[in-house]
């Protein structure tokens, strides 16, 4: 029997049971912080502005809180956004440190 099974640890961010995002949201927030604007962050990520803006607004709606503050000078992250990034990266680090990102079940193991 041919067997190619992969079990992966996937991190996501939720609030009240609703998923607001995962790695893509964290990468988006980091890009906004680095670029200083949503438009520049979208260019850096290779996605259009509307897609990035929608990703952020979706998360903010579920959270009931702002992640990004925007004014005429650009955009910056709120303390909540920075806390989400830090917590996500800590969990990611813990998984990698303990080698529990994923498991593979090989053909030989499927025979048993």
C-alpha cells in the first residue's frame, strides 16, 4: 500500500473561537511595521493593497480592536499587534526547538 501521510503543526490566531489569521497575518503586520505603510507593505509582500487591507480589517473586526493605526504619515502597529506577533513567534520557536513542526509516516510504517 502506497502511503504518504504528513501530520503538521499549524499555528493560527483566534479570538472567541473565530480564527483571525495565522502566518500570513503575522507576516503582514511585520511588513507594515517595517515598511511604514499598508501600501508599501503590500508591495513588499507581493499582494495588492486591497487584499492586505481586507486581511487586517477582518482580524480587527473579530478582535474588536485596532491592529494598525494610520494617519497622513503612514501606518504603525498598535501594542496589541506587537503582542500578537511576539506570542506567535514564541509558539513558532517552541515548536521548532522541540522538532515538532511535522511528522511523516513512511510507506514501510503503513505496511505494519
